[in-house]
């Protein structure tokens, strides 16, 4: 089990906040461009923050759907680019307002031990 504080403070190349479904194609494109650039060097790191609300299941359900949509867009883009998806991830509660989702190359796994 990875310490939540370790996840919150892990340095990533980019951090994006997703607030609605309309932003996902743009974010997905940025994510895919970064993945493609980092693919051969095995230095891909990216943090995604999705809305969280302790008192609203609707907000939390939408966050889950946005995360799945973004994941599908990324995997589709990776396959279209003829690259192999080689990504590990951690999902966690970032703070009171956001869920965190860190995507990274498996070579960074030792940072979480």
C-alpha cells in the first residue's frame, strides 16, 4: 500500500484538473503527446485531478465517468500511434476537492516503495 502523502507530493511533468467532459479531448491530446515524447526514454509522468465532493454522489459518479472516458481516449490514441501502452497508475484521494490519478512509466515504481 502506498502512502497517500507520497502520491500527493510525487513530482509529475504535468498536472491537469478535469472539470467537465468537454475538456477531455484536449487533455487527452496533451496526455498522448507527452506519452509519445517520453515513450522511448521511459520518463512519462502525469497527474490528473478529478472533482470530488463528500456530499454529492453525482459529482463523484461524473468524476468516475470522466476518468474512464479519458482512459479510453488515451488507450485508443496510443494504439493509433502504433505504440505499446506501458503505463502504471495510482488513484487516490488528493484532497477534499479532488481525486488524484497518477499515470507513470513502470520504471518509476521504485519511488512508491
